[in-house]
């Protein structure tokens, strides 16, 4: 009886942890629909995100907008959802 109660409590805790917005317990993949990227010349590229990638070992982001792929520091990018 005690083991089944512990298992039930762990199951409930796991379900509560995975119901947090667009983020699950083990998968930290986010979905973004639009991005703004500040370029070194002062211009800003804005548009729908075709794909994006976050590098685990640093602060770089790779974002593709309009068929062009930009590799930049995370501080130069704003990723948004509609």
C-alpha cells in the first residue's frame, strides 16, 4: 500500500511539472514564429522564422528568415510567438 501511494504521488508530481506552458520536463524545444535580428551595420532583419537552433555550449543562435541563415549572439535576437 505504501509503495503504491508513493508511486501515485510521483505520477501526480510528474504530471504537474510537464503542464508548464510550451515546455515539457525533458524536452526544452520552444516554438517561435517571428524573429528580429540586429545586424552589425545597425539594420534589423524581421520576419517569420523558418527554423532556428540554439547551441548548447554558448550564446549563439542560428535563425533562418526568408531563406537566409543568420548566426549571431543571443543578445542580438528577439524570438516571438504570435
